[in-house]
C-alpha cells in the first residue's frame, strides 16, 4: 500500500503549467495543429491555414495558446512566421501524468496470433 502525504510534489512541471498544457491540448483543433507542427521541423501559418481551412486569425489564436503553454515557439523569417514544437514540454507533461498515475503502466495484451503447427 502506497501512502500519500499532503504537500508531496509529484509533478515534473508545476500545476499551473500542467493545467495550461492540458487546456491547450484539450481543444481538438489545437491538438491537430500541434500534431502537424510536431511532425515536421517547422510550419508557417499559411501551411496550417491551407491544411485545416481555418482563417489566419483563428490559426493565430490557436498558435498563441500553444505558445503560451510552451508547446511551440515561433520565429519570423521575412514575411513568414514559423512555428516549431518544443518536445521538452510534452516530455515533462507526460512524466508528470505518469507520476500522477503512480507510474503504473497497463499490461500489454497478449497477442492471440496462432503459430503454424509443426508438420
């Protein structure tokens, strides 16, 4: 039996950061945008607008929330603003979630694949 003590800190990141990341990724559109940005080195706003068919203002709003949660960072190159994922934030967030769950990992389901019988 594991005893819990009030005030024990199980978070890699602070609770405010946990809430900020959870809220940022809790929106389905932002989650898809984050997945797209994470899948490549960087994306500029126009690519995201084209991919999701949303207005530049809407994309900008979502990027700001992802940036405030430190999930992405943006930089300007000429007329384009590029965004790239910050993997450390999501790693720290995942570690904190694992600690909340007591580092319990669900057992893998055994494969029911049949092996050919020896002839």
